[in-house]
C-alpha cells in the first residue's frame, strides 16, 4: 500500500513509560499502520520524513483546559498545537460551555470562558455539534461543569440546591453523559459553588456511577485545610466507586508550603482502595479570576484584566494600590470583576507533585485572558525541558507518559496516548536538546522552540514553527456513550 507519511529513524518514546527505541513509523488513514525497524518499511509514501536525531512521541493530552469556546472560535488553536498538544479536555473546575442557559451575564467563574454572547449551547449535543462543525486542529473531549448546572437550575448560587433543583441538575447531567460527555467537574473553591454541601456533590457523582464517567474536582480549598478538602473529594468519589481526578494539585499560600508530602501520601494511600489521579502544571503561580479571599501581603498578585479598569491589566496589584493610594484589598475590590496571576506556591512542592506517579500534566491555561499565564503556551515543553532534561526530575519516557499514555488511560480515551499500531496518529516530532518553553510572565504568548512537526489524526497540523490549517481534530465522545456518533 501507499502510506500517507513514513517517519524514518526516529527515537520513539511511545507514551507507556517504557524505554525508547529507534523505528520507522508508517501512517495512513489517520492511524499508525506499522512500526518497524529502521529501513524495514519500503512501501511508497506521499511524505517521507527523515527523523534521525529527533524524538517521536504521542501527541500530548492537555487534561486540564478551559478551551471550551476557544476550539470553536479559534480552531487553529495555536497555543496548544505549537507545544505538541493534540487533545484537550475541556469543562474543568465546574466551568463548562455546555449545557448552559444564562439569565444574564455569566456568573464568576463562568466568565473565564467569555461574555454572554459566547454561551450558545443549551444542550451538550449542541456543543459537540459546534466543535465538529468548527473542525479544530486538536481533538476535544468534554466534562460537564457542576457550576454550569447550578447556574441553569438555581436562582441563588449562595446556597445548596433543593431536592427539586438537584433532580433537575442530575437529569441534565444524565442527558449530557448519554450524549457523550466524559464526566463531571466541580470547582468547590469558587463563590458560585462553595455553598454546595457534600450531599449535593454526592448526588451529582451518583449519576456518574450509573452512567459512567470520571469525576474531576478543583478542591474546596488548596490552602490550610487542604487535607479536609481532599478527604471530602476522596469520600465523594469513593462512596460512589467513581474514578477521581484532583485538578491542579497544589499547596497554595506561603503558610502551606512544604505540605506536598502529606497531601501526596493521603492520595497515594487512597489509591490502594479506589481509582485516583491528579494533574499539575509546572509553575509556582496560579491564575484565575481575582478572588478577594486570596488577597494578602504574603504573595505577589499580577492583574491580567479588569472590566471597569482595563488599562490596569498587566500591572501588579501592589503597584495599582500605591497609585490609587489604597490598600491592596480595597484596590482589588475596585478592580472587580478582574483576573489575576497569584505567585502562591513553592517550587519544591511543585516538583514533588509533578514527579509523583499519579500525576498527569494539565496547563489550566485561560485563552480568553488578554495577558494569560505562560502555562497556556508553554506548560508541556516546560515539563520536558526544564523539569525533565535540565533538572533531571524524571527521564523522558516518564515525562511523556505523564502527558500521553497515563492521561488517555485515566480519561478512557480509546486508542490515544500511545504509539501503537492501529492507534490514532497523534504524533509529535521534536529536537529534545533544543526544546524550550519560550513563554514567560512578561511575554506569555510565545510558541515553543524545538517542536518540528505535529500530526493530528495523521494530518500535519504544525510544521517548522508554522500552524497548519489541518483542521483534523475530532470530538471524542465517551466510549460507552449512547449517542450515535
């Protein structure tokens, strides 16, 4: 047969964590058709790639994104494809673009996805259809947000749901799961969900137990009471025998530094009794909406946007407060609603969490932010180059597994995440010695250096620094969903 692409002589890191090997890879019809010893593939190919001296990996799976609407309105998704990401999991932290019906402006934190005009997907199937019509450069799998469901059925988000509201929320979650959603996410630290009691969350997770799907959670707190919050999450998922993924695991706040061992020990102990995992981004700063409860003198806070004072975006909160002759807290109140980057973690904790066998990589980037955290463009190469190659926190096969094979397994993404015959041809070809995450806090929107090519479902989506209009991504429905996809 004639192959679409043959990649010759690459050092293959297959996503399983196993040792590297040298091979030729043949791709046709969107799939990896053959893996063979160098020189063994002699059939003709439309494109021949000499990959000697380069590394070939599975496409990276960004398990924690807020790209829900970005993949529709900016389908080339340059921030992701340029760093080797070929699949995004959207709908995290309780925030999903669907199913959503707004009564006014989107409440915080749904506004992280955009203004009211961006929410046009009353049913999950509407969103799936919109993604398929947009044909983005990346594959998309979607969670349903708990806060989104609360928005749809509650007239007051500062309380727990009534029995009638719970029934309506659960029915809508059921429909979305049957239409192909991969699970439920919660963001219990946010003002729009923190009043939801454990019983409310248990009721929602019970639907996952019946329909199938994963439960991901932004813990109720990542500060001093993190162990209590983690215990709640473990109990909630464990009682219903549902897989749990803890979102962007961290020890936030200076007083919480050094506790990663405790937190990871608790997660690891639970892993012997239930299915658990976590994700982590490779930075010591977080990013979200401006939360008054996080304003303190202990950490540096950088304002990324402000609706009433857009000219203040790109300045530190301390600088703004001095200019206005206000306290940091009063300045933060005046800026609301706003976005912020919080320099709230220690690198020692980040390294411990990132290196743990239960940890996957997620960027948690905010594409709608006018001055985004550099993780949006640089999370994956930073793991590989800074923490892996330069600091030797882990070897290359382990780093790649954390962003491919492990991720596909935890989210049940069929025939993705590994370089295997018959698997989808989501592939990254890179020069490991030259790999560098260029994005930084001052200039966060910069493509990775050292990525040569990226293929999504066998089609080249990025080549030599240029985003291709491949539009070869697909919507990934839950494998056991009842939708006819």
